[in-house]
C-alpha cells in the first residue's frame, strides 16, 4: 500500500523540484506553490508516520486533515477557472 502512495507522490514531488530549480527564489513568492509543497511534504510525512505507527494514530489524523483541507482549497482554486462556477467560489471565500 505504501508503494502505491509513494508512486502517487512521485509526480508532484518531481514537478515541484523542477519548478524550484527553474524559478529559484521566485518560486516561494507564490502562495499556491507553498500549498503544493505542503501537500508533497505532508504526504511524505504521512507515509513515514503510517509505516511506524498505527493507521489511526492521532498524528496521522492531523496530517491527513491538513492534506484534506489543502486539497479542498486547491479544488476551489481550480473551480474559479470555469465562468459558471467562479461566482459561487467567490461567495465561499
């Protein structure tokens, strides 16, 4: 199971590392890039934590809650692209 989760984090990790190499310090000035980094590193922390503790341990729940909240915000960010949904997303925020 951890191998599948690790494979799922491989693409975001390599893409973000490429972006850091390409843009340097300017990469960290965009808050969306920081959210992407948060997702990758919380995912890695989750893999490590699940490997050495129980799945239902408190720290695992905290890490998964952070990942879930970050992904919900990212979903709203992408929903703003569609003109019919942009008003609804603007009202939520």
